[in-house]
C-alpha cells in the first residue's frame, strides 16, 4: 500500500526566504507525482506534475524535483511571499493506469511580512 | 470558467438525512474522481469513473454512499442516513487519460452533519 509522508508538517518563514518542502513515498513504482496548493476551506490547485521520466519541473518561482529510486520529491519555493501562505500537498497515483491519487498530510506554510 | 465545478459549496444537514452533491468536470475530461478530506488531513480517494463506468470504490465508501455518472458527463454523490462522521470536505477531480492524467480539482462541498 502506497504511503506518502510530508515534512515538515508546518513551516513559518519571513518574506523573501527560499524554502524546501519534502515529500516521500513508499512505493517507487509511480508514473508521475503532483504538487498541489490548498488555501483554507478551498479546493486544490495543481502546481506542478512531474513525469517519472523527468527529474525536475519548473513553474515560475516553483521548482519540483523527483528521485523515484529513493522515493522522494522536493518542492523548492524561491523568494517566498505572503501570498504563498497555504497548505502544500504532494500526491502520487496508484500502480494502475487510472491514477487515483494517494496524498500526504500536507505542509502548512506561513510567510510573514 | 471551464474548470471543475461543484454544487452546493456548503451543506448543513441533520443526522439521518440524505444529501446529494453534484460535480461537473472539465468538458473534455473522461475520468472523474471523488475524494473526501477531513480537517488536517490530505484527501482520501473514494471512487473513480471512466466515462460512465464506475471502475473502483474505496473501502471508505460504505453502502450508504452511492455515486453515479450518467452519460459520462456530470457526477452525483449521494450519502444516505448521514452520520456525524460524514462531516468533511468532498472534493471532485477530473482528468484526461491522454494528457498525463493530471488531475484538476473543484472547489469542494463542505458537509456538516449536526
């Protein structure tokens, strides 16, 4: 059974800092990994999807890396802003083609001015 | 707006009542998923449709829960005889199998059972 763990559970940083969120998964037989953002009481916004054949994916100030063999992914946020405050979730699909996602518990990020 | 939509956004009901939620996926997406999220946790998979066929149900989905996707378009999730433990955010997502199966989520329906 796939298990996903995110560290740290919460992070509070001053504006402008670069930061790293970590995600680990137990079954490396994945074909992609998604990072999401969730604002309080809202749905999930897809940030990045990394295919298993990729090692990195970038979107603006966000960079996600994937190391399948070690079962790890990191989300790097450059020059953090108060608007980045949210919960960040990583998710991996099951070992079948339809891709039901298994999520971590998330990292709650607070960026203070 | 061509994103995933869900209705209602909030539902308050009394224990024992039946509730029904609706999800409209992105129009060209053939896959539709339901997830449930409780406070402080990541979403948990409930069920999945490819077109109109329901292909998998989680063990979390007791016999009080039923989901349909007639004609492979919108989907409904019904909970019968609601219990306080059903209080959660119910999230719908859709994807298209030929485009990396990236899942896009709706805003969710927040259910409170009194």
